């Protein structure tokens, strides 16, 4: 193709940055336009000040955050003393294994996005970065993909050859569940504006921890002396009482030590999984799970023995995996797991079962698009909770703050069990049925995290009406199958739609990986001059 290809990315969060990185590193000169509905270019929703408080931490340590033009630690070292002091950072303490606040990461991403664009322009690409441009529709036509945008000056249409949707998180402003109205945790001031009282938090994973810490900061003070963290209520805020309610009433485990760069797994590695895939899709999940079991039995025999013989099957494993924490109780178990995680970090000795699960579950990504309906159901019901739990390792500072609230007697966690129900109490609060009976909250904050959504829920009516099959799952390379004959292409990396079939693809390393897949496909299409 001799004419410069016009490419658009809708959204300017991490997914857009890593996709742009792939495109701009290609040999073909392109004309790239990036739209964002907000005035914040380059940081996305979880890393944006105002949406998030500066005490909310990223759960990936700095070296795990994929570099944009330079790694996070190098960028931090380049900042002046005033900047570091404002973030309570000493230059000598900057460490590739440390966890940093998400809003600080947002600063890194914004600055790096500018660097990336400058580097792109320097090698001959044309870039247009358009903040405050809300894309309201995407219309495939025979000769182009038309993008309709609400700009600060009114509605406009732009034609492109290829469009990547990277619209990210989608949260209802007023969430509900059953017959209950919940409070959205975004922006975080929705949480901190609540008066101290009986506050419920729906969920007990990473989003719930953000909520709890925000309530603690708003209504009291965390005193941090070395590793010890205590919490004291502010005057007249003594009424604060926080209850997490979740299905099992347990929390994920604290971050632990593991080798980085990662060490290759012996059994559940990409080559072994590819070999299983070549044998066909019959019982594929069972066969790949057998590889995971071999990994666990080999690397952590004592752990597997403690889980008991039932853990040698998918059904039994998922029950056995949670049993100890369910028996000990959510917050007591959190303290116990913190002790083990601290030891792992001090001794630089990994927790073998956790490493096998953390790295092993990522390789299940290879089979997710190929599972039969029955296997997919089993995966969602049995393995998803385990993998979601092992993926959500909590930074120790957040664990200590949660435990400080527990020690101060203002935090508890109660399982709802399978028969939960939620309804408004008629006076602005919510009634929740748990295994301990009905509990009444003055407000219930929704901390369940991002829900998956089907393609037909994309907020672009003309695009949805031209999907070949709106029930299709998104499969690699994330190019939409359209009923309109067009020379253009639309790729979808919007988070809720990606999560439908790729439920663990929402961390920053995944944004990098998915961005590479899409940018590679686009560049290949340009190179072969493909149409349609
Ligand atoms: C609370 C929270 C905490 C998280 N913490 C971590 C973490 O610690 N570590 C980790 O690795 N991952 C974390 N994640 C995962 C996170 O999903 C990704 O890191 C990342 O934010 C996904 O990037 P994105 O660009 O897809 O979406 P987003 O960050 O949501 O960005 C999407 C962008 O698109 C723009 N946009 C949306 N619609 C339109 C439109 N119609 N027109 C124009 N622009 C539009 C939005 O304004 C936004 O800027 C967290 C997620 C959440 C929700």
C-alpha cells in the first residue's frame, strides 16, 4: 500500500499506549489519531488522579510494569527531588521490586506517552492526539471506517482505514444488585463522602481493599512505625464500622517473593500446552489441568499432600484450595498468610505452590478460546475463582492497613454463602442476607471489579448493528467480524469485551501483550495490502 494508512485508537489508556507503541515501532509510516473522552491522555482510569486516591497501590511491582520508552524505575530516577519528596520517596529507596501508588504510575504513563509520540514523530509518523473527544459511533463503510466524535466544537466524523477500540473500564454510575442500590467506588470521593457509620463493602479482593483503606484514611489515621501499622479513629468518627461481604468471606494472599525474570515452569509451559492442543479439544481442560497438577505435585508436594487426595481433580482442587482460609476466617487467615509472605520475601524463597499457580494459570490463556462449552463452564465455575484469587496478590502495605482496621475493631468480613440476597431497606440503606443472618448497612459499596460484557454491549450502535454475529466471543487478533463489506478493519480491545473470553487479561502486562497482538496484525495487513 503506497498511501499512508490512517489508524485510530479510541481511548488513551494503557491499552492504547501499548498498542500505539507496537504501531509506532513498525517500519511503515502511519497516520495515527488517538481520541480520549477526557482531558487526561495516557493514564487511563485506574491511574488517574481524582478518580483514584494517591494511597491506592498498583499490585504489580515496578519491574513487572511493561516499559513504554523506559522502565518505571529509570523514569523515577530522572525525576527531581521535589517530585520525589512530594511522593514521599527517597531516591536511594527506588527499587525495581517495589510497589508504587497507581496515581504515580499515571504520571509515569502520561509522561512516557508524550515521549513515545515524540519518538514516533521523529521517525516520520504523523500523530494527532485529541483529548476531550468522545467517540459516539463507529460506522464501517465500503471504503473506510467512519468514527463519529463529540468534539469540544460539536459533532464531527473522521474516516480511517483501521480502528482500534481501547475504551477500557465501564462502570455504572449507580450500580445495583438484586433489589439493592449500591454505591459506586469511582471516583473515590464517593467512598470518602460517606458519613462514618455501618458501611458494607461488596467484595473482598483488590477493589475492596482500596475501598477499606479509603474509609480508614477518611475517618481516622494510620500510624506506620516500621512494619507495624495501627489505626486510630478521628474524633466524632467512632461510628465507623466496615463489613466486607463476599461469597466465601476470604481475601487473596499478600504478595510473595518469586524469581524475576520468571523461571520456566517444568510441566504447565507453552510447549506442553501446545502439544495438548494439537491432540484436539476433547477433554482439553482436563488434560491441561493435569499438567498444572504435575507442576504442583512436583514443586509443592507438601502443600498438595495437605490439600488431600480430592485435590487431584478439578472439582476437588478448587474446594481444597480455599478450605483452610474459609475455616480460619477471612481476616485471621490474612494475618497468617502475611506472616508466610513476609518470610518468603525476607528469605528470597518463593512459595512454590503459589508460583506454580500464578505462572501456570497464565498459560491457560492459550486454551481459553478453544474450550468446548462444557469445559468453558467448568473453567468458569471451578478454576476461575482459584486463578482470580492467586492472581490478586496484595501489596504488604495494603494488607497491614487492612489488618490495622481489623485490630482496631472496625472491620470484619462475613460470607454470604450461596443463598445471598440484597434489597433496599426503605430508608436509604441496604439489607444483605449472609450466613450470619440479615445485616443492615447505611450504604453498600460495590467493590466487585470490572464485569465482562458481550460485543453487543459496545456503546457504538452502528458498529453493533454491523457485527456478523453479536454473540461472537472476541478471539485473537481481536478483529471484529463485520457484515458490511469494507476495506477497513475494527479491532476491539475494550476491557469488558476482552474479559468475556480472556478473564485474566486486565493487568498492565496483558495490555502490553494484547497491544502487541493487535499492532502486529495491523502492520501485517498494511504490509500485504490486505483488504477486508
Ligand atoms: C481499580 C483498578 C485497579 C487496577 N489496578 C491494577 C494494578 O494494580 N495492576 C495492574 O496491572 N492492573 C490493574 N488494573 C487493571 C487495569 O485494567 C489496566 O491496568 C488498565 O487500566 C486497562 O487499560 P485500558 O486502556 O484498557 O482502560 P482504561 O484505563 O479504562 O482507559 C480507557 C480510556 O478510554 C477512554 N474512553 C472510553 N470511552 C471512550 C470513548 N467513547 N471515546 C473516547 N475515549 C474513551 C477513557 O476516558 C480512558 O481514558 C486495575 C483496574 C482497576 C479497575
